């Protein structure tokens, strides 16, 4: 029994036996059987699975093949391949390395990731101006102490309250600085590298 990992396609590529042959895949999704006909194929995609080659003696049940020999793994044009050869059983006068059943396993090779190049930023980011606005939902703000009555910010003198332009924004008591660092004094909003 041989253990494999991942996605492989199994194809029967040769059979020279008097007995029926088959390949049996056992994995987390159960048991699957590939009949021993040349050209028959099955796809397996599991994290871990096993493969065994078996033969059917006349009048008996399926038996594991005497010997299964994995060949070298080769890669060509994005495809990894391996041949498995098998001798089903031993008879007097039959060489031990006789091949009765041959499978080819193919696996798509994931292409290597292309190297990532660093990209240089050619323009420096510029910070957006920040303005704080105080709002009131109760109507016009009360005049600040020391202001002349009837004179509200953003309102022309002599204009009736409740009509005309909205009150101008009043800045907060603390100045708000740019969110980006400055590269030199006097140039707010320019980022440094």
C-alpha cells in the first residue's frame, strides 16, 4: 500500500496478466476502485490517501499484488508523473520482477510565484486641510460675552434673525494640526520619507 497527498490522476497504462487487476484508493471520502482496463482513469483529490494494486484469482476474492514498485517522479511541462509497476503473484518459473500491471500517476505542478518587485512612490502624499466646525441644533448660538447684541457671526448688521445666511463656523479653542508629519517648518501637510 502506497501513501499519496493531494490531487493526482491515476491512469492504467499497461496490463499483461491472466487475472483481473484493479487499483483501490482509500481515503477520508471512502473507497474507490479503478478497474484494470488500459485507458481507465480516476481522479483523486484528498489531503492524504492510499493506493493498493490487487488481482482476482479464479474462484477467490481480491488479493493484494505480490510486489508494487514505484518508479522515479519526473516533472515535464508543469506535470509531475510517476509510474507504478506491479507483479500480481508468483508461479514457478515466473521472474519476481515480472510486470503484470502498470499505472501512471499525474499531478499538476503549481507554478512558482513570480518575484515581487518593490514599487517606488514617485509622488509625496499631500495632507488635506483640516477644519473644525462647531454646530448647534438649538438654533442660533448665544452671543459670546463682550459682543454687541444683534451682531451674530456671519450675519450682516440690520438683517432680521431667522432669515439670510447661516452662522459662520467658529473655530475650536485648540488649533488642529495636519495629520501628516511636516518635512520642514512652514510646510504643513508635506510628508517625509
